[in-house]
C-alpha cells in the first residue's frame, strides 16, 4: 500500500472515530466514563503500519525472501509463526474502546460539529515576556534596532535632500544676492537653508559670476535631478542619523489569564420527570460537562436539583435522584444566583447556567420569577433543554415562554430533545450560541 492510500486510511479512521463519538453521545453507556477520562466504544479498524526493508535475512518485518511485505507489522508474529494455531479468545479486548481526556473530546466535538469556541480568560495569573516586538527610546546597545534607525535616517535624508549643483548654478546668475537665491530656491520647493546658500555663493569663482542672465535661463540650460536619480548615480551616502532616531527593542509583556469556568447544572426531579426524561437530561448534560472541562484551564461544577424547592447535590446524585413533588423552577435559579454571587464572581469566572426538565412549571412562575432571575444572573450562556419525549404536553410551556421572552438576549438558548437522536443537535445549538459571542 502506498503513502497516499495510507493517508486515506488514516483519514477514514479519524472520520470513523468522530462518527463513533457522535453515536456514543446519542446511544452509548455514559456511566463507563469519568470526569477525567472518556471511554468511547469504537469499531475495530486495521491501521496502516510502516515496515522496514532489511537487506539481510532474519531482520524484523521479514517477508518472503527476506523482504517485508507492504503493510506487514514490524516485530509482530505472522501467520505460521509459533508451534501451533491458537484458539480464539473469549474475553473482550481493551482495543474495543478509545480513551480520551476532556481536552481531546472537546477538539473532536469541535471538529465534528464545526464549532470554534474560544474561551475567554477572566483572571490574570502571571505576566510573561513575549517576543521583542515593542520599541522604546532607551535601552541596552544590544537591543538597538538598526533597521528602525536606518529607516528614520533615510526618511530624513529624503525629506531634506536637494540638488546642490543646481542651486550652485543659481548663485551664478548675474547681479543676484544670496538672499535672492534663497528665496528663488524656496519658490522652487528646494529645501535649502540660507546659511548653505551664503556659503555656496561665497565659493563661486569671480570669473563664473554672471554666467546666467536670469534664473529662467539657468533652469533652461541646467538639468535638475531628483533625490532618487542622485542615489542611483552616486549611491546612498551621508544618511543623517540622529540620537532621536534610536529605538530599542524590548519584549512585549503578555498577561496570561487563567480560563476559569463554573457550570451550574439544574435539573427538574419532580414527579413528572420519568426515566426516559431523566436519561435525556444525562445524555445532554454529560457531554457538555466534558466539553467545557476540556476547553477551560479550571472547570468547576455546581449541581442543583429541584422540585418545588431546590437543593445542591453531588454529581453522583444529580442524574439518579428521584422525587415526587411539584415543580417550581425559580427555586433553582434563586439558589444558583446565591451560589454564583458568593463563590464565583463574574469578574473572575466564566459562567454557564444549564437547566433541563420537561417544561412543566407551576403557574406564572416562569414569567414572574424565572425570566427576571435569568436576566439578573450574568453568564456567558443560559440554556434550557426541554426533555419531552414524543412532543409537548399541554402544560409544558416553560421552554416556549423563555424562548419568546429572551431569544433576543444573545446569551440565552432553548433546545428541544424529544429523543436520543436530538441530543447532538441540542448540544450544537447550545455551544454554537456561545460561539457567536
């Protein structure tokens, strides 16, 4: 197999892995993974391998006649090696899973869903020196920027340079004084000083005075050259450098900001949240947790469960907890607001507030309490995920009310998950809304 075919197979493996990841989010067993390691079941694909051509018999990767076959694995037993043929094993192998950390998971999900979320740093943790790109007027000689010095000197030369021979000929006009020569030069836009004219006038030999009857006659008979023409003819000489032209390079000071994130996960555990609804919550929230863990330097999570009241729980309890009470979603946002204000100030933390439930809420609680609380809590993103298998119930209006009231806020998104097939679309909708910020 040639290199091009190998590259194609590597691409196929990458595409297959991302497809396996997408399928895992929709239908996989999420409980087998932890917060620091995600185990993705994959289909077994033979990867192309490199083999080395050994000139002598007996080398590794030896094929027939001592030459390895293309794609023959190096240093592994080949068919026919050993004394007898082994029986097929009965135990599953580790190669049926691919383990990735949250950062790699986030990269794969970015690529699969076409996201480009760049987390924002909140708190300066250190200042580091970058490249020597900044310029200052003072510094050690070793950092003197000669290019800047030359450019500034050259710019001055081009601005001040004039055709000295042409002006000297003007000094030979009959009956003129140095002052008249100076005024004529300035009228011709020749940047010459009166002191220079006086020196040049004094140097004109007596037998050359009166050579020209007027400045007009001189200009008609003497060619005036430009600065560029003189540089091409004589080369670049006498560039007027000055101390004020000196610039010294020093490193740019870069503030490194730690990218802190707190994710508040809110879920409804009231009596209406049956098993299938709870599973859709877990299947949506868990990949979001992994994704944001991979994106930020420091990620912390707050888990809030609620029925008619709200309480904080550990992650292990969050997805399995059951209740039988009524529903008051505002109780969860009141608790979230308190936790964020006391422990995660907006100036130092990126904030995500994700809530999920079946959209069933107590009368007027959404419009009178939840929506105002969402507006009061500063966050990168507020998301509500409605998990209502098969469609909306008659009294499932919370998601629609939030969407109609806050859709123009820019940091509020509502997603609808009716089945496992909707999960990746919901995740994309949530994360792409943050990507637009």
